[in-house]
C-alpha cells in the first residue's frame, strides 16, 4: 500500500509540475523588428515571362542595454515546404524542407552597438520564376524572413516575419471552345473568361449546343435537353521529397513520391432556363450558366514549379439529353425513343489573384512634370527706376550711391584688402 501511495504521489507531483506555467525567459539585451517598405509582392504574368518584384525593407535593432557586442548578425529569406503526405510520416526532415533563397550579412565582424535604435536596410530582386505562396491539400509553401543575432555574452535574438507572394496571370478576356460529341453530329460551343479569381461567386458561361435535329425518312429526330450539371475542379500534384535517411527507400537521392488530389471547389445543377430551336435550318439549344466558387471551400491559385508542385483548374459541363421522334407531317406529335446520352466536356481555366493597381516593376515609368519647363524659370520683369529716386532706400539698406561704399569681399563696408 505504501508503495502504491508513493507512486500515486509521485505521479500527482509530476502532473502538478507539468501543469505549472513555463518560466519566463530573461529579457534580451536587444529587440529586432522588420519593416517592409516595398508594396506587397505580386508577380505579373506566368513564371516564364515574369520579371519578378523588388523587395525592400528595414531591419530595426533596438538595443536596451549598454555595452552590447554583436558577434554575428544575419538576415535570411527562406522558403519552406511542408509536405502533408511525406515519405516517412514521423520524420521531420521528410515533412519540412527549408531552402535559403537570399542571405544578408548585417555585421561581418563583431561590433558594439550603443543603446538606442539602429536601422539596417535590405533589398532584393525576387526572381519571377518562384512559385507563389500556396496552401493546398498536399503541401503548404510559404516564405518568410528570419533574422538571428548573437551577442558576445551568448544571447541569441531572433525574429521571423512572413512574406506573402502572389501571382497575377494576365490572359485574354474570353475565349470560345468547340467540342464534338461522336457518334452524333452535336457540336458544343462554350464561351467563357479565361481567368477566374478567388472567392468569385459569379462566373458567366455561354453554352450553345448545335445540330440537335436530324432529318430521316418521313420523320424528324431531335435531342432535347433535360439537365445541365456544372462543377469547377482543382487538380493538385506534388512530389514529396525524401530526406537523406529515407532516400534509399525510393532507390536513390533526389527522388520522391508523386501525389495527386482532385477536389470540387464549386458546383451546381440547372433544370430549366435554356432556349431550344428545333428548326432544320439552325437547330440549337442556347443557355447562360452562372457558375461560381464555393466560399466555404479553400482553393489555391494556379501554380507550376520546378519542385513538382502543380495546381490546375477545369470547368466540367455535363448535359443530359434524350432522343425524341416526330413525323414530318405532324411535328408537334413528339414521342420519346428512350435513348439518352450525357455530353461531358472539360474546359481549362486559370485561377489567379487580381493584379489590382500592381504593375511590373520594369514597366513603371518615372514621374513626368509637365508644368515644369526643361530650362530654369525666368525672372519676372521689374519696372525701371531712376537711381536718384532710390537713394533713401539704398541708405536704409546700407548701400550708398558711392561705389566705394559697397561691401567688399571681406564683408566690411568701405574696407580695403590692400596692406
């Protein structure tokens, strides 16, 4: 019994120790702060055509104690890839990969800093081929700044600042796509915008189904539309890399496991709202579909990177039609033949961020001051005065009519520089 009590007491004591709040860390002799001066990073156009973005900022160091000597002081621009389906589930190196994109050496040698605030500017031309910040089902790709300073007394001061990188892909406003549906003569024509944007709830599509009437001997066969189903699909692909410990599992260094995930980010059904024209000359069915993204579903923009990450989007349209028959002399006497088909077609679309007022840095023009002429400004015309009329005013100004009374180079009135 005593042993049991002792063990219970020890366990309760451990639980109480675990429930205690952590001890506060001693104050650091300095504080770090990152201030981003450049506009939000937004790449314009596709990775192969983008010229990147200019990224500038200030690293502020506030020293709170005297006599602080910094041995090392560095700033890094890092990219992290967090695989959600790693090669080894319990391996942190397989799950998280950190790459250094840029490094600034703030202090190359030990240096004391006086108490107060010190500013260290930094800048970088971010290449346009880098993938944008992506949070998907298979991977989370993020960027951040990481600063680390070490003092001569062993204090380590760090700060992490996330950096959001977006991409705006510019495409033509709309396009027209044609689809054939063999073995029938039906032709589908879709007109829609090439680009859609996150959280866009209204996307206009125009669909026209042509050649829905076929003339046979003493009869007419036609296809009638019953239902239209639409959805927007997101396809994400990613290659989970293996760390050096688990690279042999895949047969060598630099290999990984490719994953693919498809999800629906918006869907809908139409049971009415189209126009049918069953004349033999121009038989067609026309409709306007208002599609949109589901705000409750998280979506990622289009990405194509060299690390195996790829995100694409498609609009899928399914039209349910059934065949009807009517004699030529009684076209209103329609009878269903029982035959039905599903016309399925897929159209590629680009999901991208809005560019807004952002333009590529190399397309920015310097300011033009149209009201300022290229030559210096002219003086206003002064009226002519007689010197005799201005003698009183000249005396008040300390200037006499005698030229010898004018101040010389030394600034003393009437003085001479001759020995």
